[in-house]
């Protein structure tokens, strides 16, 4: 079958299209999905570099999500342990969710990983309550674009979106943010406080480095900064617990892999809600572009260079 194979760690250049990859052999309790479209995530770029939270092993087919058909004909979107950048992949039924007719392939891919992440960031980790202010970093990205809409539905008092270009900031405003600021501002803390009229209650952060430092500095008493990525590959400053104590603040990490360990408890309800909201038109997943499988490397370049918005999709037939 056609697939993207990685045989050495590195940047986008290590993503190689092959047409002789063996078909997946499903283990116990798994089935083979015929893939119609696969999703692209920042985590894929980390895995290609071997800089992810868990070590990668070679050779590897990247890809943590796909939408397609199971042997019984059902159209599903599924989380994968890898292998999504291909024509077929082995799937565990507990992490495969049926896709309603009113939800496109791109929208389904936006919801399965990034949508459930946005849901858990607000509900599980930040425990956001109505009236609280929320700062969303990378606001035009896959998670950020959905988090803005979900925060609005949860009754956020004020939503501050941070993004790197005027076009991305305009998109964030269209999705429901109250104000949009430049994420590359020289002093992000000051920009956030000016936009909010004071410090913020909740921060959703995935950039790392100085952005995390500035985001924490902008937290109000009882504020929570939820960290779910480190796109810059730069670690933030070490956090002194005494500082958190003196300000009654929290810094919380989130990794969807822990929700995947118990999908019936942590994924089924969020997915059902997200699908229903999408069908009703109350949630708009942003699909930023579809790339042929042969251009997976270019998709990774575009993602790393912040040229994209929303969900990026791979077409395995192209």
C-alpha cells in the first residue's frame, strides 16, 4: 500500500512516500480501516524528530488519527497508535467513533483529537466556570479554533485570542473571541492584561518557552494555566511552587493519551457532544487545507512555519 515511511529521525525531509508498505496486520481485538483521510498534528512533527513525550521507534508510519470505513461498512473516525499516513491502518474499536452524515471527513478529523483536547482543556483541566476570562494561544490552530467556540458556549466572560498574523486574528474574532492580540508581542503579559483589563483566569498554552512564562505571569489569583504542548521546542522557566502558593495559581499539564486509556469514560461523551454540535451548526471545525499524501513533508513544513490554520488533512489517494 502507499504510505509515508520514516527510517531516520529529522525534519520534514525524512517523510518518504513509498508504495510497497505491507498492509497492516491487526492484532487481537483490532480491525483494518480503509482510510479516506488522515489528520496532521504537531505531535506528528515531534515524533518524526523523536522529541515527543514518548520515544519513537523506526521504521515508522506517522499519523494518530484517520477517518474511513471499517470492514462492516461503518464510517468512523479513529485515534491510532500510529500508521495514519497510509491507505489502511489497524484500529481498536473502542477509539473509533461513528461519523454522522452531516459531518465531513475534515471536520471529523478536527474533532477526534484536537476537539476532544479542547473539550478536556476547558472542562477537565481548567474547570472553567461562567464569567471567567480565557486566553487562548495559537487561537487559529486546530485546538485553539475549537477552544474559542467551546469557551463561548461555556459562558466565558471574555475570550482573548493570541495569534501570529492579522488573518489568524481575524479568524479568531469570527469564531467568537472578544479581542485578538499578536502572540509575538514583545511583552505578551502586558498585551494580555491590556486586552482583558487585568489578569486572566484561564490560559490554554502550547507554545512553550517565553510564551509559557509570560502566560503564567498574566494569571489572576486562582488562575489556571493549562499546558498541552511545546511547539517552539523551548522549555519554559522552572516553576517555583512558592510562587504558585503566594498567588493561589495552578499550572496544569494535559495529554490526550491519558484519556485514550479509558475511552468509554473520557472520550465517548465529548465526541458525542462535539459531533452533535457540529451537525446542528453550533460548532464549526476549521479545515485549513488538504494535502496529497505525496506532500506530507510540505504539510509538516507549513505547520512548523505557522502558515496554517485549523485542521490539516492528508488524502491517501493523491
